[in-house]
C-alpha cells in the first residue's frame, strides 16, 4: 500500500487549501482513509476521515464547518478542502489509511490506521 499526499503550502489566515491523498494497493470499497496532523513536539491528532464502506465522514470539532473531506473513487483518492484557515491549523498533515472498515469508536485513533503517507506541510500566517 502506498499513499501519496500533496497540496500543502503557505496561505494567509482566512484562506483555503486543498490536500489530496492517492492510495494504491488498497481496495477502496473496504477502506477508511483520512487525515491527521502534527505540530512539532505534540502528538499526532485526528482531523477528518472518510469511510468508503458507508460513505461516512468524521471530523475533529476544531475543523467542523471549515474542512470538507471528499472522495474520488475512480482515482482511489480522498481530498481535504480546508477553508477559513487559522494559524492554529499550521501543522504537518499526514494521510492515513486502513485497508478495512474502522468502527466509529476507533475512528479517531492513530493506531487504527496501518498506512501513512509522507507529511505535507500546511502553514497559515496571521
């Protein structure tokens, strides 16, 4: 399984960025894919996840209403549209995937995901 993430960058507060994560070697219809982020010196934290089996989406409270996760099944890709970005969104964002359905109670756990992409840096200036 390989995850390729792209789309990070530098943006002013209030601006938008779109991250994408392309997966290979995983069956989309059974997988769970999404994004976590990490600030240096802190633990990796859940951002948003898309569960292919039932098309469910899950968001961290801090990004609800600003971020939207979506899928492109033909390309086995999930996108994270990030709007109204704040300086506190600055982090390295990591794409994550589980080859199987992750249940709701485990959806926000780092340990629920077997595969990780390279991080992509998002910097939001104030």
